[in-house]
């Protein structure tokens, strides 16, 4: 059964997979997570529901993998030679317009996560855990270069600080995060907490 599923899963080309993911994100922006259905995804992408379920198992995994695929650059792939440079490069990886759209999308999904254990599980597995691992690689490089201490307690909270930047910007300032805001936030909050 596993071999058969693997064979079936391999039929979707990377281009087709990217097309499906784009359609899922478009639908999410249009109707939100709760109203998004596998029927709607199938219709939008001219796919069968059976193919979608065979490939992704269900809506939570499909949505979260679409988000993961949409992420343009992994933090661990950025290596400028300094932690400050790495954080600044992270801030510059998306333009302000894309960041505003992505932040609105994530805000709506965070609401859905609280009432959907399967979505929360998929979020943890496909977004949060990989992001934590990637941030740890960035921080470990900084430790190896001697920029930060390995025992700095703030290292365990970097992802919390980064998520907080996105959430607080909209809630407190009623503005979307921008590249300039994130660079300023990194310089004023994250880097000083890490002793840089």
C-alpha cells in the first residue's frame, strides 16, 4: 500500500504542485480556512478530490504545505557572514506588499488553528518545527563565529520575538509589517537580546 501511494504521489510534477499550492492560497485569501473545501480546490485546479486526498491526506496538510511552499527562502539558507546581516537579509526576502498579504493570511489561519487540532498539528509539523530548526541553524552559525554566547537564554525565544513583531505591528500600530520595520525591530529588540 505504501509503495502504491508513493507511486501515485510521484505523478504530480513540481510545476503542477506549485500551481495547486497557488490555487489553495488564493482560495484561502478569498474565503478563509473554514470555508475552504477540497471540492473548491478540486474545481479551481481541475483536479479530482481523490488525487488531492491521496497526495495530501486532507485540508490541514494541503493548506500548511501550500504555505510552506510559498515561503520563498529558508532562514538557514541565508548566510551573510554576520547575524545582523542574516536578520536583515531575512527582512528583505519579501517586498512590503507580499508581506502585508502573507501577514493577513497568517492572521486568519491563526484563528482557525485554535479551533482545529488537525490544523494545529499540521502547523507544528510543517511550519513551526522546521522554522525553529532553521532559526537554530542561523543562531548556531552566530555562536560558531563568536557573535553570541551558546548559553544566551534569548536564543530559545527568537522565533517568539519574530512572530511577535508581525502580530504586534498590526495590533498596536494598525500597520502591516514592512522591511524597514523588521530591520528596525531586529536592531532594537532581537539582536540586543542576543547580545549583538
